[in-house]
C-alpha cells in the first residue's frame, strides 16, 4: 500500500475515533467534550503537513461536517449558547488552511533548494570534467615542448655524435680484417659494427621523431636478434651478478620487419630487466611459437613496478630512474606496434616483471 493511502486511512480513523468519543460521551461531561474537540486539531495539522493547503483544508471540512451534527442535535443548536463551538469549527478551517499553506510553501522551497543543489552539483561535475581536459591539454603542451627541446638537442647531438661513431666504425672495420670469421674476436667486432650502425640510426630517429618514418621490411630472425643481444649484454649481466638465460624456440622465428628496430626494442627491455634485477637474481628470455606468430617473454626477478606507475610506463618522458629519459618503453612499444605486434607488461610487488611481445609471422604485411 502506498504511503499516501496509509496516511489518509490514519487520518480517517483518527477523525472517526474522536467523533465516536463525542457522540458516545454524555453531555453533562462537558469538560470531556472540550478535550475531545481539541483532539480534532491533530488530524487537521497532520493532513496540512502531509498534503499541504488542500490537504489541511479538506481535512478541516471533513471534521466540520462530522462535528456539526453533534452540535446541532445533541446540544440543541442554541446559537448564543454554543457560539464557542461554532467558532471552534471556524478555527478548524483556519488552522488547516494556514498550516497547510505554510507547509506547502516550505515543501516548495525545499524542492527549489534541492533543484538548486542538483544544478550546482551538475555544474561542478562539468567544471571538473573541463578542468581535467585542461590539465590533459596542458600535459600535451608540456610534452610537445619537451619534444621540441628534444629535437633541438638531437640536432646538436647528431653533429657531435656522428663523427665519433664514424671513427669507431672505421676502426672496427680495420680490426675485422685482422680476424677471420669463426674467431671469437671477429664476432665481437661484428657486434660492435652493428651497434655503431644502430646508434647512428637512433640519432637519426631522434631527428625524425615528429613524423612517422617507413620501415625497411625484410625477413629477419627473432632468434638471431635475441642471441646477438644476449651476447652483447652477457658481460654486463655477469658484472651485476645476474643469471641471464635464453630459451629459444626450435625454429628461427622468421618475421617480416626491420631487424635493427626490433633489436633496439628487445635491447631496451633486456637492459631494463637487468637494471631492475638485484645481484643474485635472474633474467629469463623465452621465445615460443604461437599459431599466428611468435611470443618473446622477458622475465626478471626484480622488485616489480608499483601499481600507481604501471599504467604510466609507456608515457613519453615518464621514468622512475634518476638518470632515465623516459623514452625507452615509449619507443619500444611504437616499434612493436609498427610491426603489427603487441606489447604487454605484468608486474607484481616483490615478484618481478614479465614483458610479453607478440609478433606476427611472415604473413604480416605493412
């Protein structure tokens, strides 16, 4: 049953009960009738508070209709003698009307204040959304400013670094002539030449960072690229007291892509893993075959990434390292996605970090 129906029923029962008290009480107990006629104010005031002006007036009229026969027939209807009882009926209607009017105005004011509060809350939410947008735009502007500064720095570094890199590569090529293929030193010299070329391309990438550059796609082996990286960082891992293990797949894991850029992406992740792993820890690299391509997982036993930083690690220039640039993972993800692949990072506190890279097989086309 609805609350309004319950209230109407309660008012009706109270009026009926008070009226029965009047009609059943002997007339010589006039002081009891004086009390009973005051009881009528209770349902009248309640009706006014619950239903406003119309409710208070309607309840007062009902009370008047119910109480009038008692005055007319039981008290004899003497106008002069019972004037106060007729005035009481007038007071019923006045009290019901005034109380109902005041209650109705108070209810309307409350509703108006509620609508104002809702409007203020809506305005606050809009302002909050606009504030968040402004903060995001400011953040983009700061990033753009950083990229502009980076471009100016890259232009200077390109001139200062390319000449020494050219000298290093020329010296390495001269030394390579003194060692035949198969000699351990010949392999390290080849790595030195390749890394010199990669560094030269990195400098060029900084210069072209503002626009997307087409990649030179060709068949390349993920296994060979990772083996080169493992050979390159093996001494660093040994010096740090870290166990470095590579578990390759049974096949060469051939993909269609830019081998130099993939090597750069893999190297960024392996170096991050080594830097995050304490002495005595391990970095395990696993290459597996999937139905549609290959998956390369790099797992370390470091302290992991805090949840508050995990969703920001791909933001350009975000870093928790004192000497970091915050570009490694941003560039790495860009390279992987440019090859049609995906990069996913899982990390738990005190449980290490796992980086999963999935690349499509030779069917991938740019």
